[in-house]
C-alpha cells in the first residue's frame, strides 16, 4: 500500500479517534483508515469523518460480539 501523507492536524484526528478503539484492535483500525483514505483527496473533514466512522464501526462490532 502506498503511504498516505497526512498533515499534523489530520494525524491528530486519526490518533484521537484511535483512543476509542480497544488497544488490541488499533492495528486493524489503522489499516481500515488507511484503506478508506487511499486514493482520495485528503481534506481535513474527510480524514476526520473516516477516522471516526471506522472507530465507531470497530467499537460497535466489538460491543456486539461481547453482548452475545
């Protein structure tokens, strides 16, 4: 995968969203964020949106698995 260039502010957003994700799933989170951002025009709003959508998705999936 081609490296993704983020501004300091964008990287901060990705890191902040990562705090919601269980530590053992953060690698998965980062891989999914990178996949979602790949090939897109990386504006601040898009990075924020994707970072939090992926984090929420992982947290939701984890919660559903533990509630079963």
